[in-house]
C-alpha cells in the first residue's frame, strides 16, 4: 500500500503547473484566484483521492472547472459603460405602446385575460391554452371570445392581430 504525500508537497510540486494552466485559460488577472480556489477544493477532496491517482491530471481537472466558474461569473457581471442609453427600452413591456388598451386587458377576468394573452400575444392555439388553463378547447375559445367582446365594448379602438371586427 502506497502512502500519499502530504498535501503541502502536492502544492509545491504541482502549484506552478496549475498556475500556468489558469493563466493560459483565464489570463493573468483571474489566474491567481482560480489557482487558490483549485487548491482549496483539492485540499477538501484530497483525503478521498486514491493513492495511485494521477495527481497532476486531477489538479488540472479541478483548475479547469474553477476556470469555467470564473468565466461564467464574469458573463453574469454587468460591464461598466461610458454612457447610459438615453431612454430605457419599452420593448416587451405590456402598456408601453398603448396604456389604455393594456389597462382594459388587465381589467378582464383572469381566464379571459390569460386566453387573450396566450392566443393573441403569444400566438398559442386554443388546444395549448386549454392545457395551460385547464378545461376544454371550447372553454378556452369561449374565454378569448368573451374577453375580446368585452374589450371591444370597453376599448373601441382595440384591434387584435388576426381578428376581424
């Protein structure tokens, strides 16, 4: 039975290689953090590592995963910009273009409002809407028709795409 060397010796022996890997993958700025994270994770897992394992390959694998974590975290971090956009986008926000229409839609009963949204905004067929809302295809169609009828009364200028008045 072979004995594993103390972890400090592992760090001394393979630390430079792991740091070079981290620098190549991440660049100099993030390499030292990834190196530290690699050896912290390795220290926790070292007692369970088999004595005959390829330690260098094991450490490089951990470093690779830590590098991926750093890249993913950087992709989620906001980047500073010199100038902010002049106005925020209103794209995809109900009420952005026609606040009166969206107020009328929001005043509909829930099933009618949902049937209108799912069919006319998302473009779903009534069979899918029935699956979402629970009920039959006819009930989903009826809810959308009733909601559309109410919208035409409360908001005469309402024009729904694909619907003829």
